[in-house]
C-alpha cells in the first residue's frame, strides 16, 4: 500500500537522485496529509515520501532524511538543545506585508475571515504578480533558514527574523507559503502527530532495505516486519531521544542492528517515567497485590535528571529536557560532593527541592518557583536546593533501564553519598499494610512532601519506562485522600475581559487539554475565581502578547465564547472538585460519552513553566478520571449528575 503511493508525491522531473529534496515535494505531501483524516493513509503518504528521500539521497547523505523528518514534526533539533519555533503573530504579519506589498490591516482583515495565517500568506502570494520565477526552495535551505530564525536572539533579532522570513516568502510557490508560515507559528496542523512520523520512518527504512536487496516479502510477513520495525524505532528513541543520532545510525546499520547501536547516552536526556494517580491506599494494594513494592516520599520540587559524562561534564535537565545548568549553578557545585569515586559516568533521576540550609527543613514548591530561571549567580541565591535521588538509569558505560528497581536502587546507594542539605536518597519504606502506608504518608506530609510514590520493586514490571505514565509507579497525594482527585495541567487558550475594577485585565480564562493524536486543544472549563488583583495583572502581562487575531484551527472550541484567543503556550495546574459531562466544552468528546467533559469549580494551583502546551493532560486521562468518579459515585450510591 505504501509503495503504491510513491508516484502520487513525486515531483516529475524536479528531483533527481543526489539532488537536494525540493521543498515543493514536502509541501505537496503536507497538503495530501492535510486532505485526509485517515491515520493509515497519512502514514502511508509520509512513508512514500521518506522512502523517496532515502532512495534519492547520495551515498553517505544522512542530512536529507534527518531534515525532512524534522520538518515533518516541525522541530529543528533535539529538545535539549532548546531551539524552538513559535514566532509571534505580529512578526509574521509584518513579514507577509513586506514580502507581498499588502498592508498589515488588509492581511489582518483576511486573517479574521480565514482564521489561518498560512492560508492568508499563500493567497497573498498567489495574488501577487511576479516578473521572475524564484529559484525553487529546497528542504536544506528552508531548514537552515528556520534554524537561523529560531536561534537569533538579542537586540536586533526581531528585524533579522522579519528579514529572513520576508526573503523566504518571496521564494515561495504554490502551497509552500502556507506551510512555511505554519511551521514558523509552531504547529503544522495537518494532523501529523510525531508518532505517525516515527512509524512512517520505520516503514520507509524497511521498504528501502527490501528494495535495495531486491527482496519481496508476502503481505503477512511484510506487515509483521513493519510492525516490528516501528517498535524498534519507538523503543530506541525513548532511550535516545535525538534524531540527530538515531537517523544516521539507522541509515548506517539498518533497523535490525539499531538497538545495539543507539543506547541511553549521558548528555542526551531521556523522557522521564511518570506515575499514575491513585485515590486510596486500597487501590494501591489492589494494583500491587502479591508483588514487592516500595513507598517513597513524593517531594514537592522540580524534576532533575543529572548526567555525568566520562570526561567529567555534568548536566542537569528538567522534566522537559531543558538544560538547567544556568538555573542551578549551586546544584552543579553540589553534585560532585555527593559522588563516590567509582561513579565515573551516570544518569541520575532526582527531585530538586527548596530547603532551609540551617534547619534542613524542606520548603514548598512555591519557594522554589521564586528562583530565576536563567543566569543565576551563586552569590545571589536566596532559595537553596537539596537534591533527592530516587533512581539510577545509567552507570559507568552501562544502561540500567532493564534492571529491576531494587538493583538500580542498590547501585544508587553504593555510588552516591548523602551530604546534609545538599543531597539525600529519597526516603523510602518497604511497608506493606494499609496502616504502614497510611503512617508513612502522614509522615511524608509532615516533612513537607506532597505524598508518596509507590513503585514496583522486582521483576520486569519494575524496569524503568522512559516517557511512560506507568501503572508500575503510582502516586498517592494527600489531596487525593480528601476526595479531590488528581490535578490537571491545562493550556490557557482564551480570555474574558473583567468586570468592574477588572476591565483592564482578563478576569477569567478558558482552559483546554491537549490531544496529541489529533494535534488539537479541546476546551474544558472557564476559570475565574480565586485570583488576586496582582495575579490577574501578572497573567495579563504574560498572556497579552499571545493574543491572536483569529481563533487558530487547532483549538476545538465547542460552545465557549471568550473575548480573546491566545496562542496555546501557557500551562496551568488546576484542581477540580468534580468532573461533569458538558454540552459546551469539547474535552474527551466521544470517549466516556458523546458529550465533552468539564471541570466543576476549577481552582488554580500554579503556573507550570516546566511543561509545554503539548505536555498538558490528554483527553484519555480526563475520560479515565471521569469514569473513575462515576464508579466511585455509584459505589457510594450517589447519582452522577450531568452538567
Ligand atoms: P505532578 O508532579 O504534578 O504530580 P507530573 O505530571 O509532573 O505531575 P507525576 O507523574 O504526576 O508527574 O509525578 C511524578 C513527579 O513527582 C516526578 O516528575 C517528580 O518530579 C516528582 N517526584 C517527587 N518525588 C519523587 C520520587 N520519589 N520518585 C519519582 N518522582 C518523584
């Protein structure tokens, strides 16, 4: 099926072996992908394109495939390098105006009508008469320009960005301007989730190998081989989330040898393992029945993944794979003191928590969030941090991901040492009865923690699962016991102007969850109570620059009617008393019920600037929470109310 589509995305005569990939070919594939809602078809279109890229790349050229994949997922480098797209609307408007000779006001009016700046740019270009046909854009050229735009900082960077975008647009033909503008906005919006690209990449690699070897498998065998290949790339990527490393290796050694070639590597942060929420100690015992498990304090700080390379370099990465060495120069000083000599290279999973250095008392996350995020100088630090190590993922040249947790913990304790107020092992108790867990939970709260993390200790179920929210790690927060449930991380997508004293700021906000499969934000509730005047002012200042002229196509609105729309960027942690079915909001529509799910009495907890909009809570989780609530209510004999 994949092969039969090869022709459809071909640009006749325009792309010979050894030549750079034309951007027009990619834009054509994007248009075809956008034109179908069927996931299999999207995958096969992309497979055909990537297969062509592999087959037409000159021997030894790994960049063509690498750059094509990056453009398909709209990224420019691994997450930890921190060069991101997401250019504000006003800069894009300016560039479109400059390159097409139209006024910003007319472009804005078009945008109001169309709702898609990409389309407006394309139409503006196509209406323009040009004397000369511009030189066709190529994938390497566009990639390099996007990178220049995204990485330019400092004083004159705005002007520089506008100038590069203007020139890029001037060279666009056909559909190209639409996708270049959307790339710059930060989202392609063609329903092309990263997992689709990864599957297509693996399929293209298998098909290319087969054609090269002139081998044909029967359909059954081919299907099995394609599925196995997709699993290999997914698993390799979760250990080594860098296409810069995985794609050249794939082309060099092939799918079957990829696992041996690409392993967890200090310096490349892996996506952390996450926990499932549980509401009661009984639920923990049910899930872990008969298995050995341990309870650890759930510290209320910021996740820190510490890497030490053989050459002595130390890196600290955030939950989001951001390099945090500039935020935590104090940690960088502290870390060497907690190592024993035998720890030559390692990856440590830990939580950085605000601490009172004199008393050793832990402080809540709110204290930690007072620290600056960048360019912190040790002499200016007022809020100190203690690192609590809870897992060891790599040690002296070996990945430990596939060892049982009990062995990883042993190695952690052997190779690190506690230093007062600087480093400690996460406090744990291997107790097994409800009473023991209850007592430990209360102790954790008294010591300033959020509750407990309960982890499987032995067997395969206790292996480290990068990027997974796993049932083998359960979180038990003190709040859950009060019946409130887990908090949600939601994206602020809209604002309502305030009333009375608050007319100069937004008085309430529209929140959304994020569906990674459909690449869309689904609205979930309006939140507007409990904000102080100062907080509203601060939110206004953050959100005002993100205002959009027109609602973007990837926000599934339902019946909500905010006064303004925002670029989906800001993530808030929110608690709710209750979830209810809603005719207005779209979150998790079609999962638990035809209707969407909404939050009743949402309460703002904090800004989550360690999470990006794509890390927001997903619809499946919301449906799961809702279903659990219905179950609990029916057990308790209460009726579930729709809303
Ligand atoms: P939240 O932190 O709001 O609960 P989350 O989505 O960031 O949500 P969870 O999976 O819910 O992450 O909880 C795991 C988080 O708890 C980790 O990311 C880590 O920052 C923190 N944590 C604190 N103590 C521990 C511990 N002992 N083991 C694992 N994680 C811990």
